[in-house]
C-alpha cells in the first residue's frame, strides 16, 4: 500500500486542498482521497504534487513496510 505525507506537506505550505488541486490539475476530492490513502496517484500526478510541494518524491510517498526518511 502506498503511504504519503501529503496532508502534512500541504499544511506546511499553507495550501488548501482546493489550491493544491488547482496547481496540479485535479479536483479537491482527489487530493482528499490521496491524503486518506484511498487513491494512489499516477506517476505523473505524484511528480506534480512533489514539485508543487517543493519536495522529493520519496519524502512525499513510500510503500507501506519500507522505512522512510524523517525530515
């Protein structure tokens, strides 16, 4: 299962779900589903999210059971 820090990193940048969704070309609902782990984004969307949040893809997403770097 794909895990993420989307909500945390979005809050760090003071983005609402709507603002982030507009930046990456999806709906607010999509952002919410990703944050809750109910939807795994495409590689393209994952890269757009990492770019919008100015972070490394591995900081934003990782596979359950794998260690992740705390930053």
